[in-house]
């Protein structure tokens, strides 16, 4: 692990280490939002609501009004917001020339499964922009929400997004992959016990094996093309690899990039990690490419 990655890891663990059993979820959310820098002053950030769901439009100077990507943040279904991910979304906007729309979906434990999925589906279904030309980017637990939302949309016969970008996706809430043990020593940020507790808080009485809860169990037939990024030493490595394998088996074009030495959602640290900047450029190139030819999408 490089010194830069070690420094980032230490800062993340310092935030986590400040939380105790007595720390309120509201304080955790505030701490996590404040941990990340806001977008630079030249970035346009406009709060809004779509179908009653809070969203934020985030666009770099020169971003086209005719190009859009949607961002669904991670945070274990419990923390995270357009604020915590605003700088990353702004950098993706600058790199791609497209505006970003961040969904501020409802969080657990106050709003358990499937509230967050319902919010993502509602926003995607109500977009004035043709959803078939819009890519959706998500990280960690947000990856599960996006894949579950696409399942719902497919069952409704709705047009699906043009492409999906999944960063360190957490898609097996049963935490069965071999990397949960094999990478326990290299991933000091996330451990199986922590993820099991987050899943229980989100799912409550829902069986984690159902495809809407753990989309690793989904039928991926007809899903959009996917770009998946994951750190080689993450406990979620198996989630990413199994997702790629199963999606490809269903005929979905998948690009899986495994990044040596990188931590969970390393793309959020572009000021510290050169790899994050390279990854952001790769994501921008992927969402800018013409991916789908069905339903009138070039």
C-alpha cells in the first residue's frame, strides 16, 4: 500500500474511530459529509426535488445541458449524500462534459428496504431527459440500489439507462464472497461484521437472498452495459467479480477493472491519489461512449 493510500486510510479510520455506540446517526451523517471537500467555487450546485425526492444538479463550467448522468451515492444505506459525493460528481462532470444529478434517497434505519430503491426508481422514471441516453454511476451500497432499480424498471417495461458504472459495488448483502475473509487483513476500512450490521439495519425482516435486496441474485438479462471498478484488496472484491461473471453470462457487456493497492471507492480522493484521477477519466470516457443500439439509443 502506498504512503498516499495509507494516509487516506488513516483519515477515514479517524472518522470511524470517533463514533461510539452513543453517536447518533445524524452526527455520523454530518461527520461523513464534512469529511469530504465541497465542489470548487466554479461548480454549479442546485438543490431540487423530483417526485418528492431531494436531488442536486451538479455541473462543471461548460457542461452540456443536453448531457446528463445520474449519481447514486454509497454509505451502507445509512450515511452519504450529494454533499459527501459532490466533489467527485463535479469532477466527473468536468471530465465528461455532462451535468450530474445526485439522488438524495431516504436512508436507513429510519427508512428501511425498499424505500431507497423506490426513490431511485421514481427519479429515473420521471427524468425529462430520455433515460435511454443517461448513464447511472453508483458506489458501494448505491450499486445495489441501482441494480435493484433496474430490475424494477425492466419488470415494468420501462426504458433502461444507457450504461451503469459501479464503483466498489456492494451487491451481496449475505456477504458470502471469499474476499470477505481473504482480504480482511488488507481492507482495514470495511469488515464483514460491520457490513452484516449495516445490512440488518437496512433490510430489517427482509430476506437478504431476494434479488431486490442482494442484486447479485438477479437475472441480468437485458441489463445495460457495465463498467465496474474495485480495489484488489477490498473485502468487496468478490462482489464485483461475481457480478461481472453473472452479468456476462446473461449477455451483458462488462468491463471489470481491478485496481492494485486501491481502497474502497478510492475515486473519492482525487486530490490524494493519482489512480483516482485516472479512474475518473476512464469513467468519463465510458459514459461518453455510445453503448446501446436498442430502443432508439445510438
